[in-house]
């Protein structure tokens, strides 16, 4: 099972290197990058987690007024203040957009396992040094899920998978060497 998982990981890692934003998008798309938006319960806690703890860089955010949000179907007459975090540099860098909608009580998702609910289940981050990430998480009081990190192969050099949760319980998968 581990070697099968490792083979899948190698295929994924190889495929992910193709989508660094350097190549041209195909078909109807103008970019190979997908940006993600997450509605959070505490914008400051989530910004600290994704910025300081995970290590993403915060860029200038933006405001979307209530009228535009309503016309587009984003919210029910609520404006959005969006904080933007980025991996990499340039226009094609992956962006994570965090927002908290004031005066609205959003339902939390079921994040016990990746199969607990339909829809987006987790985000994967490929890291250079998993041990550095673990140190930052420990300092922030973020604990690994289950027995993470786990080896994705038989050798001591095999990449490891670390599973953690953000302040709202969303699952994050970090994959990289354990230096």
C-alpha cells in the first residue's frame, strides 16, 4: 500500500511541477493558477495561521461592496473585506483569499475526515522542509492530526505527509522532506 501511495505521490509531484504558472493555460482558461477563497469565523486568527504559522505572504487585500456581492450571488446583501495570501511571486502565484462576513452566523463544515462531507476537503502544500513547518506549528499550538507526519515510501529519504487543521478545522496537507 505504501509503495502504491508513493507512486501516486510521485505522479502528483511530477504533474504539479508542470503547473508552476510558467506555462500557458489551455482551452478556455487564461491561467494555470486556481485561487481559493475561505470564509472564516475569526479573520485575525486565520490570518495569523496562514501568514505567520504556515508562512504565506500577505498581499494587499480588497473590498467588495454589498451591491456587487448581491448582484454576483456571493452574499445576501453583505460586503466582503478580503485578505489575500500568496505562495510565490507574480501574477500567477497561488492566492488564498480569506474573508469573514460580519453579522452572519456561518455553519461550520464537517472536517473530521476528507470524506466526511462533499465539496472541497483539503488543501495541499508542497514544502521544502517539513521539520521547519512542524516547529512553527508547535510554537503556534497547532497539533498534527493522527500520527502525522507519515512516510510516503519505504526509504528514509521518502517525503512525509503532515496533516493539520486551520483555526476553523479545515484540513491542510503538507508534503515534503523531513530535514
